[in-house]
C-alpha cells in the first residue's frame, strides 16, 4: 500500500499558505456575496483562497490535477488534489467561526487523504490511507483519534447540518423518529459534525446535502478513524469520487450504530409534518 505522508505534509503547508488571508477576509466582503443557481452563497474570498492553493500546488505538484469549487480544473493525471477553500461559507461571511478549508488527494477516483483546517477553532483534523486519523494544531502537536464505542442508539449523540432539510425532505418521518430516539441532538453543522464523529465526541452526523468537494476530505478522515460514511442506501459516500456529482444526503457514524440509523431514516411516512 503506497504511503501518503509526504502528501499529508504538503496538505499542511497548503493550509498554512492560506490561513493568514482567510483570517483577514473573515467576516468581510459581505457586500460582494452572491447566490448561485443552486442557492449557495458565493464569495470572492473563496476564489482568492483557491488561487493561493492552486499556486502552491503548481509549484510543488506540477504534474497533478487540481479541482476546486470556484475555478475550472487544471492539469491531468490519476492524482487529483480537490480543494474547498471555504466549507461553511454562510458562517464565514456572517462572522461565525465554524468554517474550514478542506484539502484532499484523490488517486484513481479514490480519496486517499484529507485535511480539515479550521483556524478559528484552532484545530485541524487529517488522515491518510494507512496512516490513521489525527487532530491537533500542527503535525508536531497531534494526537491520534478514533470513533466512539457507543453501540446503543439510545445513548448516541447526533449532530446534523440543516434541520429543515431533513424535516421537510423525503426522510422527515425517519429523521423525527431518530432524533426522538437518540440521547442528544445538536446541529454543529458543516465539516464539524463529521470531524467530531471521527474523534469520538459525537456518534453520528447527518448531512442533508454533501458533495464531492466535501466528501473527498471527510470520507478518508472518517474511515481512517474507524467510522462509516454512506449515502442513505448504504453505498460508500465517496467511492468512486466525482467532485461535480450532485449533492446528496450522507450519514456518518462510528459504524456500530450505522445500520440502525439507516433503517430509521428509511421509515415511510413522508416529512415529519406529513
């Protein structure tokens, strides 16, 4: 199995390269925010950060392909760096500190490493195939992480992203039953829910809409921590990976409660109000 330690070190260098600019632009440029055709917020800050990431990758990995949310893909080859300069754009432009830069490497359509850099939380989470999952402020000050050992759904802590997206969606009835069943329900949202599952602080995370740019980073993190991440049918959520694929619901758990969560979300009955 090939190792990706050098690539992980580079991912940290990339995160370092954009951190200062991301903090300078945090909460700024609100007047320049637009809404795209899918209803997502678009800010020039994300493009500025992606440009910095691409510049660094062009210097250090000129033969690799680069794909990002705000610009056209560049380069060719089986190795693809997938970057999401700002995950949590709404938080970023409103001054809420829960946002992160996501950096991942995809080889032959399989995500092999991912790094979540959340400067205002003073935390990073990262993983590479065969290297385990880690968290800390830097590579030199890190601890290895694993998912929780919770086996009983009634004792589980759940975090979700968009509550309305679940309540009023096709799985509203199952979502209502699940949130009634678990011990604790919160909405940490964005990348954070999944990072907390990876480190064992939360037992399951629900994403109403997750796309390839997010899953390229979050899937290897969760898997190396011992977790499971799938769509609602139980299929692996990022295998094979296409960043441009349509966003869809994703379930991430410690693996021990996964099948029961999928079963509950699949309950018939329409939305919670239906």
